[in-house]
C-alpha cells in the first residue's frame, strides 16, 4: 500500500489537453456517487489482480465489457484487466499465469475455486496502430498488435465507446475517454474512430457490434452500422478458428435468435452462416431452430452449460435429413445413407465453420442416435442409456418431439425408461413391443415426416 501511494505521488502526470487521434488525453472521471457500480458484482480474483499490479507500482484497471456490464447492473461473465505492465512483468507477479497469443499477446492468470477455475485476462496498454505500419496488411487488417502505449492510446484502440472505460476497484472510479457513459444512457453502440477503417483493422468487430446490440438491446449508431454489409467480404480473411469462436459467442450470448436476426438484417450472414436463409425460408426449420435457441438462452441465463455440438446439430439437422432421404432414394440402406449424409453436410460447411473435431464428433453422435432411439427391442434400450452421449441424443429427440417432428409418446417413453427402475423398464419394453405390432404406414419416409402433435413429453431438465 505504501509503495502504491508513493508511486502515485511521484508518477502522477499533469492533466494534459493535447489530442491523440482527435481525442483528449484526459478522461472523464466518474465517481461512485455517479456510476453506482455494485461492488458485489465484482470478481474477487479480478480485484486481486489489480491490487497485486498496483502494489508492484503499476497502473491496473478492470476494463472493457465487464465495466459496461457493471454500469448496466449486470454481473459480468468474464473480467479483463488492463495495465501498463508488460506481459513479462505481469507473468512474474503471478505464479499461475501464462502468455498466450501472437497477434495480440496477453497473460491469462488462473484462479482455482470450488466450482470451476476463473481466468482473468490481463493485457498491456496498446498504442493505436497506423495504417502504414508494418504490422498492418494491405486490406487494413492488423496482423500484430503488440505495440505498447499509454492508457489514452489504449482507449482509442478499443472498438466501441461502451467498451472503452476503465474501472479502478481501489478508488471506485470509472475513467471514460470517449463518452461511453453517455452512449450507455442513450443505449447506443458507437464505433471509436472512422467505422470503415476500424472494421478493416479487425473484421470481427462487425460481429461484435451485432452481438452487443442483441445482448444489450442497444441500437447501432447509423455511421457504425452503414458499412457492415459492404464490408462483409472481409470476414473471409478471418482465421476459421477465430470466426467459429465468434459465431459461438453470438449463439451463446443468451440472445441467440436476436443475434441471428440482426446478423441477417445487417447482411453479414452470407459470409458467416449462409444456412440462415434456408432456416428462415422454411417454416419447419425455423420452428425447430428457434425452439432450440430459446432453450439455449434459458440455460445460459440460468448459468447452466451448453454444448456447441448440440447447437450446430440443430442448425444443420434438416440439411442432414434432406441428404439422408436423397441417399436412400438411390437404393442405399438407412444407416449407411445417414452416415453418407452426415459426411456430405459437414464437408459442405467446412468453408464457413472452422469447428473443432470434438464438436463434429458430438454432432455425429447426436444425429446417428436418432434412428437408434426408435429401436426399442431386446436389450438395445438398456445398453443405449448407458452410453456417454445418450443424454445429448435424448435431448435432441425431445426437441424434435416438441415441434412435432416425432411422436410425443416416443419422447415420453424414453423419459420414463431413463428414470425408471428395472421393473418399470420391463413394463415399458412390453408397451413398446405391443406398439410395434400395431399396423403402421408402410412408407418409411412418410412416417418420418408425419408425426403426432400431441402434448409435450414430461421430461426432466434438458442438458444440451
């Protein structure tokens, strides 16, 4: 504490009025009396990181989206810290820390708690990179962003005004360089600097604008919104893995359908998720996907886990069904036809989705389990409920039942079987056998599409 006090006295720079890229160096300071941030919403680990850095003589602030959420009275999911310490200096202060990134070097400081580890992301104040800099590509995209600068330059380098504020938990003061407080009050998302240039520097900012608008229900300021569709082609320059991560953030924002609708409205989906047009143009697809995303939003808002594989399995399910039927029409038996359809659909999406193999594996398990869940004979159901991926496939079946794609009674049967004891399961097998002996429609494809739309299955909480 004494070291921090002395450092502040001798290193306090006079408040200057010069401009950096058209913005004043001196920020607007907002005290606790004005911002009303609730300290209980703060991460204790994020506060500890700022305390350790300040205690070592560095500046350190909670920054970005966490400050925005705190000002809105929302508990942030993640906390970032910005400092004038270099990544190497940060790493020396924290035992459980590691440097990550090449284009954008940061330090992850890990804290292990009772529930799950928390990672505090620590970045060094960065200078605003000029268009003619060697770290900038011909199309304007920033290739390297590891040029250190002042806090004022760091604020200018950030994307939107509502994400460019700094909060010191020690003094409980918010520093605002670009009018973020006013834009939060006006519910406006505004780009810092000239929007076209800023999108060229990092095309992912276009997706961030959409996500923040969906999450906060704010309006994207006209000048910030205007270049979106025109610059959508820049998304093809974004590494596929990073693009997939941003798509996941859109779908797991807690406002998934709003994000997709805004993505389509801005004309960005053609280069990111072209399947959105197919979804919105067909009533059966639209109903299925909307229900899935509504369930996802509910889980996220309740703090429950969500599977990326399950999400994309719902988005692409109807493509799989169409390809499956086509392969069957070419005299291929049902299960090989399904596997061929899955291969075809996943291959067709590789140019748009850079998903990891584990997500593809999850999708395959979910899709291939659907016909298996209709096979209720012998010991088969007993073995199926013991498999690792049963729950995901079962949840997917319940989703199909909710929209009338399969019989509601089938979902109810599996719910009872999963939760039942041995005697109850044997009774259910007898019931399934009697149902199987009843006359049925000989046309398999017609049977797959014509389903009862009775009451929803009484299922336990779904885990997707």
